[in-house]
C-alpha cells in the first residue's frame, strides 16, 4: 500500500488557496529537484492550471545536473509555465525572482494594483526559506520538518508587491508506491506515516540499479561484492557493520542503519542523485494504464 499523509490542516489550506487564487497574479510552485514529478501535487496542478506559474526546482544542488536539465525542458513545454532552478548560494537570486515576477506582470506595479504572488508546493520543499530571502527577514516559519506552516500568511515585500506563503500541500491520495517512497525519502512526509526500514530497502535498490558507483564509494563496498549479495537487506547488514550500527552481540541495528542511509541521501553525502526522470514518469503512467485495461 502507498504511503498516505494528508493532515487535517491541509484540507483547510486547499479551500483557502481556492478562495485566494482569483486574486493572485503569479504562482511560484516549488518542486524538489530530486523528485520533480512526485513533488508536483496533482491537486495543486488542478487549482493553479490557468495561472502563470514559475516552476522552481529547489534543492537542485542535491540532484543530478543532467536530469534536472531534462525536467526543466519538460516543464517549459507546459502551458503558462516557466521553469527555473533554485540557487541557494546566489545572494542575488531573490532579486532575480522579483525581477522575473515583475517582467511577467508589468502592469501590476501600483499601490492600487499590487503584484500578488503565491508561493506553494508540497511540505518541506523550501517555501518559507525562499520567502524569508525575498523579504530579507524571518517572517515565515522554517524548519526541517514537514508541515511547519499551517495557515496562509500575507507578507508585504513592497507596497506594490505582496507575497502569500501557503501551507505545504500533499497529494490528497497517493496512488503509486514509488511516489510515496520518493516523497518520504526527500523528507516531505511526516515521520509517523513511514517505515524507515522499508524506505531504506527501496532506496538501496534504486541506488544499486542506477547509482552503484556512488553507493559503493559512500559505504566502501566493492561493486563485485555488492552484486554478489542475495538481497538488499544483505547490503544494509554490510553498511551496518561498516558504520558500527550494531546492537549487543554484534547484531545489525537495522533501524539505525536505515535512518543513516536515508539521512545520507537527504544531506547529499551519497552524491548528487535524482530519483526520477521524465522518461521514468512516462513508463510509470503506461504501467498504470496497462493495469486498468
């Protein structure tokens, strides 16, 4: 069964966003560059489909560069959409965002007709951090925990430029296991809704198939030894021993090792990794269509 996580405040946020949207000029939708499709909530897509939208692939410093370029091209083909990457180390990036918004809606520049920009996306994708950089102060709550913001906040960037910070909006129903897993790996789902051991097994399997070099380098395992193992749990046992994640008697601490592997991915210590490509998305959708025929 897919991971499911849709706290009650998200339903209230959905209704609030629907009421606000008619007055919004531009939507900045933050996506996780490591999992752009999984973080592209279909509920939000339905709500904002007629609005000028900036797709901002955040955390691109943690994602594979070539794959991120593929996603930028993919989103640029959508109607009313512009795709860019987040640039956390560029001190001028907030000004670039502001300039882009003004360029898209040049007629919205007076006190009577201010430019209204709504920032939205799934939980823990960096919305509040972006807002704090835009207004150059800590007005929005931030934290490395999903669903920190629980209500819409209106912030004044300038007298003619308003920014709305919205709560993270998760998929109302996650239909596919890989989407739930990718969101959980990227830390966009509350911890109570996931099982770290299952998640680590999924991640190790993905890395073994797609990034075996990075997996072997990080945990000092030879590719030959890794491929000779019977299953992914054996890989976790090896990592447990190499990292000293052991219980009394030398027994592998699977829970601690699973948490370590997941955190290594989130912090970029394994390497720059993307969990999905546009081509993978096409394959997944075709598989679902085949199941339903």
